[in-house]
């Protein structure tokens, strides 16, 4: 299976970059994993709603150029899954529908609503807000955990 994680915005924290690299390596035996980082559209310090929507539309156009297979945006209004249910979704449900999945994490203003509407499902890691780099690490860990659960290893215990 091919899994992509598409993020908008630059990753800056060295310890989170290191964690991302660790999970990318851990995922190698289980899937073809691609981590794609796209630049966020620059906005003024106090952008209007119109400016924000225009930026989100531009970011969505860039995201669409990279999408493969089923798209799953991360958003607060998305569905939360237990690790076990996420494992079933990732290792059983999605492969029956497509051989690729693109997870999407938007910029600090979120994602264009059209991307959400076009998606297979919307996913929420938590009702809390996290920095995008941390959300990336958390999602990578849950993808890795999903494969470990499916393989019935002791990692999940």
C-alpha cells in the first residue's frame, strides 16, 4: 500500500523532525510512505476572511497535485478512531477500496472546504489543537501502530 502524508507549512522543531524521520524509517517494511511538505501561502498579520479563503484555495490546488488514492484530511470536525479501529480502517477497509491513501494536514488556517467535501472521510486525532509538526508525528505513530496491531505484535500492549 502507498501512504502519503501531505502537510502545509514548514517543519521547524528539530526534535519533531527527528521523530518524523524515525517513523518514516519504521514504516518502510509495511508500506511505501511519502512525506510531502508544501509551503503555506503567506498572509498578512491580520488577514481578512477573504484573504484566508483565497490562500486556502491556493493551498488546495497545490495539495491536489500530489493526491493519490483516497484522501483523508485531518480536521477537528473529523471522526476520532481508537487505535484498534484505525488499524482496521488502514489495513483492511482502505485497501479494499484503493491501493493508496493521502492524509492531509492543512496550514494554520486549516484546509479548503472543497478538500474536505471530496474526501473519503475526515479524521480527527483529537478535539485539542496541536502544532502541525506534532500532529504529523502523532499520525505517523498511529499509522505505525496500526500495522503493529494488524501484525499482533507487542508494540501496542
